[in-house]
C-alpha cells in the first residue's frame, strides 16, 4: 500500500533542466555542458501527460507552498516514496 500524507503521495522525481552560463566559452565547452540533472522530493499535487506538479510544503485546507511544475518531457524518473 502506498503511503500518503493528507491524501497526497510523496514522490522522488529526477528531471532535466536547462543550463546557462555567463561569460565567454568555447563552442566545445558549450556543447559538452549538457543539461542539469535535477532531483526533487515533494507532495505529488498533480500529474498528467504534460506536467508533474510537486510541492515541498503542505499547509491546512489543501494549501501548498513552493510548488513546482515540471514538464513531463523533462522527467526521467518518478518514484513513490
């Protein structure tokens, strides 16, 4: 049975994010820079074919803080904790 807190699953999400840098760089350095590999944990607020929405904090009366919407195409792994 999945563990829930106040009716919401707690999830671990791995996802890819854009990466930027300031200053002057060679084209090789830019090509090899790649995407940032991110790891996040939170309440699973919503998930559909386009997005995964998680929040690091949950208050009373279904209120959330620090919510983040991640494009589903950027998600490489979701694990229910």
